[in-house]
C-alpha cells in the first residue's frame, strides 16, 4: 500500500504553506478607491496602470505597502515603537498574504547641504575605513576622513566618586575630524552683499532693512528699537564702527524689552542660521530670491571644494586621496578599487566593490560620490535607493516601485527592465506603478485602474495579461500601441538663444544656438549633460521660466487653491460681495472653525498607537466658522466653492454673478494641464506624483516669461494625458512663447520642431552635442542612440532589423 502510494502518478496534496500564493485585498477605500477587491499573484511582476489620479498609488503604496510596514513595526516592543513613525491601518476590510514590503519610491533625497551620494549609500563610510587602514601617511581613525566631523580638543578637571571618597582628576581629550574649518564641511563659502540687507540712507524705524520678514512692525522691530545698542532713528550710514558691528555681527546676547526676556543677534549670524543653513532650493520663493540676490556662494579656497582638511587630503592610497576618490566618476572608481589587492581589508574591498558595481549596473556609473544628494533627479534618487537591494540575498520580499523608468532614455529602460526581472526571478513579488509601454510589456500580470481620475477612478477596469490589456478597450489598452507621427512641416525659428563655452559638470565647452519661437526637445541618455546645459547656461537668464522636478512642499492645510494663488481672488470676491474682510474666507486665518482651528478634523494622539482623526463635530469637516458660511457668492458659500472640481469652478467664475477674471484665468491653466477633475480644496498630501507635477506646471505658467524650460513634464502622465500635454505645449508656442523641454518620451521627441541630442554616453563619455536638427532628420540619420530608438518608435525601422541589431 505504501509502495503503491509512493509510485502513484497523482500529484501529492498541496502543503498548507504553499497555498498562500496571493496577496488578497478586499474592500479597499483609501483615498478614491471604491470598495476595491483584487488578488495579486506572488513571486510575479505585476504592473499597475491607469490615468494619473486613478488610484494606483492609493492601492499599492497607501494600502498594501503601508499595511505591511505597519505590521512589521508592531513586532517591535512598545519602547522601540515610541521612536518610530506611527502608522494608521489603511481603510480596508481584508488584507492578507502580505510579505515584507520594501518601498523604492521617487521621493527626492534630503537636500541637506552635508548630504552627498557617498554618504547616503554608505560608500563614503567604507572609503573612510579603507583610507584609515591603508592611507600613507597614517593620520588617524575613519573620523579623520569625514567632512562631517570637526576637530575638537579640551581639558579640565573631573570629579569622581571612589570608595566613598570624592577625588578630582585632570583629563584631556581630542578628536581629529576631517571637516574643513573654513567652510565647515560644506565645500563652499558665502559672502554677503551688505547693500542688499539695508538701505543705509534710512534709519531702522524708516524701514532700512530689506530682508524678507524683518519688518519693524513685529517682534524684530521691538528687538531692534529696544536693544539699546544703537539709535533706531539714526540713518545707518551715520552709525559708528561699533554700532554697525553690533547691527551686523553681534553674538547672541540676552536683552529685556518691555519686560520680556529676548535674545538679540546680529543680522549676518541670524541670516546664516535661518536661511543659509538650508538648501537654497528648499526655501520659499521670496526668500530664495533674496538669498540668490544677496549671497554669493564661492568654492572654499582652503579645501578647494573637497570639504576636507589638508591632513585628510594628504593621506593617499596608491597616489589617490579620499578627495580624489570621491571626485572620480563611479565607473572609474570601481575600476580603481578592483585593482587594490590587500588581504588585510579584503572583506571591505569586496563590499565596496559590490556597491560601486551596483551603481554601474543600474546606470549611475556617470555620477561621483561627492555629488550633493539634493541635486539628484527623481529617477536618479530612485535608482540610488535600489542599489542596496540588488545584491540582497533576501527572497519572498515584496518590492514596490513608483515609475522606475522616470528620467531614463529608452536605451536605459531595457537595462531597468532586466533588473526588475532579476528581482522577480530570485523569488520576490515585484509591484510596479508605471506608464511607459516598454515597462508594461514585461509584466506577468497587469492591473488597470480607472476608468477616470479622482472621483471618476478607484475601480479595477482590467486584470490579466499584457495581450489581454491591449484587447480590453480600456483607456490604457486603447493607447498602449499609440505612436506619435513626425510633424510634416516643423515651425521655423524666430531667433536663437546663444550658449557659448558651456562647461557645467561634464559639458565639454559646447557652443550652441537654441532656436526660439519653436518647440525644442533636449534629449540624450541619463547623465549626458541635459540638465547641466539648462541649469548652467539657460536658467537664470531674463525671461526664462524653469519648471523643474522639485517636490511641491505642503501640509494637509495646503491645497490647489492655496498653492496656485487661486484663493486670493476668490477671498476678495467673497469679501466684496458681502462687504466684509477677505481674511474671513481663509480656514488658516480669521474664518477658521474655533473647534478644529480650520483643520476640519480633530486629531487624538495615542502615543505608540496610530493617532485618530475624527471629523470636527462643530463644522462637520467644512473647516470654517458657521458665521462665515452665511456669506454667499453666486449662491454658494466658501466651503461649497472649495469642494468644486476645477471644471465646475471654471464655469462658475467665468460668468454670472460670481464672474472673477483673475480666478478664471488660474482655473483655465489647471484645466489646460489636465487637472479638471481635482477639487479646489483637496489637500496636496493626497495628490499623486503626476498631479503634483502638473499643478506645478500650471502655477509656473502664470509667470511672465518668453522662454519656458520644462524638465520631463511627462513624469507621472498616462499615455492618454501625453496628447493633452503636447496640445498645451503647442498652444504655448503658438501664443509666441519659446518652449525647451528636457524629455525622453518618444512622443514628445516626434512632436518637436527641433531636437538637440547630447551624448554619446554618460558622465565623461557625454557632454557633447551629437545631433542638432529636425526629428525627421534624426530618424533618417539614425546616427545616435536616440535616433535609433525614435526611428523604431515611429515605425520607420523594420522590426526584423531591430531584432538583428540587438542580438549582435
């Protein structure tokens, strides 16, 4: 009987442990999800598609990944959880079959001035150990090579209790750090233009200070007039040397003004702490404009921008200092590390070599370790986060990616696809939110959300294979094989923007005439020098408006109406119609509900448990005081207006009693960029990446400029939305503007009037102009990587020859 059972051809019953091969989500209601039910196969590559705002991120990140992380956090003790972020359980009925989730999103890395690519990936930590062991001459521990550790020393008496007796001993200590004393490890020093801080012909009380926020009406006025160090009614040009020094440089000093204890500090140390200690790009626009006007940043003459002390730079391994190593292109550094054969540090060399090889493998070999992390693009930041997972031995992990092809040339997308498949083939579940057809094509399983965006989305409209998606009739299915055609007759330029001797980063002294009055597309592989050309030689000129990929910063209180400045004309219209103050119609000011302070919800902090947010019982989530809601404009109160979608509000403010031209113009721009479905009062924190990018574009279109420079505007856009973007770019050009777009999307390249292709490679292999001309000429020549991919995209290259080429 036993023998017969063993030789039987029937498959044995499935082991209970092998039955958990699905991630089951039932009744998901996060953001716009409508009681969504779905089962996702494990150990497969699943791609989530759908128009921007359809609910992809709400399902993948805010439901599946968020619950996985919350459950992992709950395995720690209450003491440890007290130091961790508290996460609420997503609004979902059933969520099981989860595995550990590792999120690799496109959030920009911290813009701290001390953060570099080497510090965020731990490559610098390994290099510091390497140089402290092998460097000649020997100068000290790894801290001696760190630009974040200052050299300090001290001595003094310490009191000790020994055997019931108190004794005093003299102790001394010293720490040798690698931080350059002149620039404090920043690599740059700043000089202040005093003429931009004050008008010396005026006294302080006459408004001499021109620094944003330094008004004499507030606390600063009280401090300056009551400090007693100078006469606030005396013109600054008549100050004595001591008075001027006290105004500009005085160290923090305790003073008493009107019976209140305050601290007085000179203007320059105050500005350095409040403005210059932060990354310039993270400052509010008006403060950023002041800093760029008043402060000049120059390379530190002491360390030559390396951030390190003379001693740290003097210790070398095979003729290379740690500063030289960090400045090398990573592909070159990997080669140098590979040649080091030192048995005493073999494990360290192996780990460092693997990290550097991962950079090259993932297509970031053109960067250097001293690159500030805040300057990485969204795509570069995401790939940097991938590095620590490539060589991992973990399996049965859920990897969650948010558009990993962002910022990648079509040539690089093939390499990214291989990496995603490698992670899957190790036995992991890979979930990818994606719009690019090349990335959707490799999916084992596709989940298409929609049918529309915002309240019109949140449902699964298709689930199955890629071929099934093509035949499904959904928006994604219909547009999956779309191919933009080349323009039969490109526009003629009206002039040229001259660029001469451009040498920012890897640019090799290029001369270029960028046509004006047309749609120009800058393209080339990642790292070829596109952003360097724009930031170094185009941005900052008069009339140039740059719309980059910088994150939109905002809290729950920020919404599209506040971000775009739309709320200002709306408040004024309400105030004029009702004869009251505009401040009443702000939930962040006088009109706020007194119970929830205008938040609309009451937060209850539960320490280590996730806090509870309950709708305010007084205003019922409307955020305004009841008396404010009695004022109407066109039959609507302010809360009803903020609950309107953009398209409805555009009609509301376009005519009739509520006609407000200033508000209508902003609403038109929001509709033009495809955000007609979002509500005016929707918190910015609930917008998807693509929605934030387009919101930023709409806000920047208000700036008066002749040349618009857009950095990858197709980021986060569905295939169907790209058509709308192209129509918007056409309208901008037809209205007399010049548009320059950094872009990898072939549909935008094909639609261009003029293409400038940089390359041929990345890093020191790029930085040259390899093609200038019309898209048709680029396709005909096929002389560059971009030309080959664009030719294949528009269908002029036979598939057979393309396949033959790839097998060579």
